[in-house]
C-alpha cells in the first residue's frame, strides 16, 4: 500500500465509494462530444449493462440538442473512441458487448462539425 | 530602580520555550504519537524559530485590537445600510461563493491547526500552531458575522453549513481540507501552511479583497484585510516549516518535495474558483487573474523557490502548466458557473459588452480566439429565449472533484482526459497533476465522496434534479439560476429606482 | 537569475501611513503598487522598516510588532527585533 498511515491495518477500513456494485445494477458511463467544449464536460449516465449502444445517441441528443451543430449530427459518420481506443461500435448490440465497462469514457467526433464558427465551442 | 524591559528575543525565549518541560513519567513518543510516522526526521526541535517572535500575551493584545477595529466597521456598515452602496447587485454573489466555499474551510483550518498544535513536540511550533488555530476560528466567525448582514437582504447564504457537506462544487474546497486534515501533522503543515498560505493565499486575499474595496463593500474588505494581517504570520509559519524540515535531515527533502508538488496542484485547482470570481464576478475590476498570478505566483513564487533552491527544493511539478492555464482558467470556470448555476446556490450571468472588451484586453492571446465565440453563442441563445443550461450531470475528476472541464496543455480546444485503473475500477482525472496525486495514494482517493456519483448511487435525496436541490437546501427559483430575473435583481433594481426617485 | 523582490503589502489607512512613508524614505529603490485599500511596496532583495523612522513620523513610541495591525502580505525571510522589521532573500 502506498498510503503512509499511522494505522498498520489501514487497508482493512477502506470504503471503496465508486464500485459498480453501488449503482443498483447499472453502470456509470461517460459520454463526450469532441470539438464542442462549450459543454462544460463529459456527462455521466447510469445505464443497465444490456442497454443497446444506439441508446447513447438518443441520450446525447437530450444533452446536446440546443447546440447549433446538434441538428446536423450524422450518427452514421461519427467517429468513436472508448477508453482511449478507436472503436467502431455496433449500435444494435449492448454497451457491454461493445467493450464498455463501469466508468468507461466514450468520446465521439462528428466530421464536418467543429463547434460554433469552427472554434470547438 | 525599575526592571529593565526585556528585548523581543528574550521575551520570546521566556514565554515560549522556557514554559516547556521535559516529561518525566511518560515518554515523549507516547505523548506525541503522530509526529514520526510520516517519515520526517527531526534532530533538534529547538531549531524552530518564529521570526515574528510573537508571544501569547502580545497575541491577545494585537488580536483584540484587530477585532475592535473590524467590529466598529461592521457596525457602521450595518448602521449606514452599506449593502445598498455596493457597485451592483451581482457583486453579492462573490460573498455567497466566499461564505459557502471558503469560510467553512477557515473552520477546517482551525481544526487542523488545533491538531498539529497538540501533536508536534517542539514548543515553538506548538505555540505558532495554536495561534494559527485561534486565528482561523476568528476568521470564520468574522466572515459569518459580516456576511450575516447581507443575508438579511439577499438569497443563497442561509444554509452554508449543510451545503458545505452536500453541494457538488463545494466538495472541491471541502475535499482539499479533508485530504489535508487526514494526512499527518507535517503534511498538513506543508499543505495548508506552505502551499496554500504562502504560495497561493495572496491570490485570494490581496487582489480579491482590494476588489471588494473597489466595489464599495467596506465590511468585506475589512474582514478580508483583518484576516490577512494574521495571514502574514501564517505565511511565515509556512515558510519556517519548510526551512525547518529541510534543515533537519536530508531524508526529508524527497518527502517535502512530494508534498509541495501535490499541494501546489491541489491549491491551484481550488483557486481556479477565485479566478472566475475575479475576472467575472467583480463589477469593478482591480486586476485580472492572469496579472495577479504573474505578481503572486510567477514573481513572488519564483523568488521564494530561488531562495529554497539552496536546500535542493525545486519549483512545484506542473508549475509551468499552471502558468499556461492562467490564460484560460477563469473563462473556463465562468463557463462552468454560467451553465450550471441552475443547480447552484448563487447566480451567474452573461458578461456585458464592456466586460467582454476588458477580457479581450487582459487576455489578448486567448480570449477572442477561444472564449468570446462561446459567449456570443450563448448570448444568441439567450436572445432567442433559450438561455443555455447544461442539461446533464458532469463527469468529475476523482482528485480535485471539479467537473472535467480543463483542456490539454498546449491545446485549449481539447478536453484533457486522464485515467487510472485501480483494483479493477477506472478513475478519471482532469490533468496529469490530479492523476499523479491519485496514483501516489490510490487507497486514499478511492474513498472520495464524489457528489455526482453519489447522486447516481441514490444517496442525495432522490433521482431528479428538484429532489437533489431540495436535499442541497437550494431554494429553487430564488437561490439558483441566472441573475437576470432573480429576486436579488428585483431587490437591487428597487433600491436603484428609489435612489433615483429620491434624487429627482 | 530573475530579480527577487522583497515585498510588503500594507493597508492604506491612517495607521499605516507613517509606516509607508518611513519605508519609502529608508528604501530608496522601492517600487510602489497602489491598489484600492492597500499598497504593495517592493524592493530588490531587501526591504527594511526602521522603528526610529516610523516613530519620527508617528510622533509616539512604536514597536515593530505593531506592524501586524496593518500588514496584509509580505514576501521574503523575516528578521525582526526591537528596532527593525526586515524582509530579505538569501543572495
């Protein structure tokens, strides 16, 4: 253990506060629209593991819908990255089948859409 | 013949170390069980020097004098309805952020220094920590007293103690002090005494309080500078602890360097909130965050670390990244406040044209290129009646607990993402600085109470935003949302109208 | 090597004015930054406050410890005794 503690049994008392088991059957997933960083950060959403990947697009539209670029998103052209790896997700398959785990980060790029006036906002 | 007056040095010797004694029937290690486990080696506790040489009797005398002066001002301010004379109703929001985000940390500092004052075995150190502990208690009390006057008129201030434990952005300062207070006494001293007080606190209390003076807030500037007069002593304690540790044993250097690196970064992240307050929330501005950073970190911090180089101590890791971020951080954090103020206990607003031009002038390299377009887009949405609020819950950094909003060093168009996997679970960080801190002590940070994640786990009053705000004790439609249309604005406008009608 | 500024920030009020004046008289290279409510005084390497100079301007006995009543901030290693309050960096 790397924590320098006064108590030798420190590890026995650790309360892990972000395990998947604490999410009542769901897993926490993060989604981020690249080149649109006027949105403060990626958003988090708890999802049942069997959720089809395509549902993420709908959820994302609920968050990003008011952005001037949002109506022009062509999901079939989007480029994806899951936990730092390029990915080609199958929208019909579940998020777990697409390699997504608890607290995975899903980033997507929308070719041709580079934010308000091309400023990544 | 009258007794000869003692010199300052003699008085300090008699009234500090001379009052200490060697324990006879208990071992010193049993009396002071906390001052060895961190690995710090102390050969000679008498090497500790307080350059102020302040003794307890003078301490009470000076503090009483400061209190008398401060309370005379607070009283006069209330008697003369000073709240109607501040520069603009928007200004009050800095007091809300201060009272909810900073005053509770003064109390945490009080507790922390009471602990170190009890548990370090050197008499000089104990006295200095005891004084600082009392100072911090004085600070939280004077801040509550001062701001309580505003609480009679403005919203969002009345539930600050419970909000400190619950509200998402308040976990940023809370986690900073929780982290420091759960460390050993030496790390606490380096964290709060050195990294926070010496290296960073000037940025909070000097230009910001000067800003309060400029905005007509006589009561706040007075508590601010009254607190800051103690702060100079705290800064001195902070630099003394570093010099003392480094002089005592060469093995202390790597430990101290690690703490300096860690706490510089944590302090930098925390003070980013002040950056937004300075650049966006003061209607009349004294200096920009960038200018303050250049004076108080680049210049003063540079001189300090040049001085400490003789002990082998280096500039904090990522100091260069922090300085680069000085061009961005206030704009990025105001973006956070602007789009999440519907779930916050204070108001945010769109800066007006004159304000945007001031920002362009102060940030010629970055503002027009990266941030003005953002405000233009939002202003357009406001005009169309679609005032933009972020509709989701943000991803938080597992170290600093801020939303993951900061950008890659060298590329302000790209969000910075870092992560680590510990025991099969992934953790996310806003920066290399935060990731390094987690990786250094993962067992500590896996215990973090991350507010957004806690909402998802069902521990914050319910699954919907209104339920969570109710649990936060944020009065929806009153405390939160845009300044425009708020009861605060209506009150301010009524006062202004009254002033004009009386004048005509 | 960049310049190392020894620096003191004092409240701008009647109690501090004789101290500010004494610093400006005794430290010829001092650089002054005026802010609302406060004044920051910077010297290259070393800044000294002399008790005698302050007393002369204040017209009463003054202890360097009283500076704490009007002190806002400082930078440098502090050396204080009955006659002076000095901030300096090691050269």
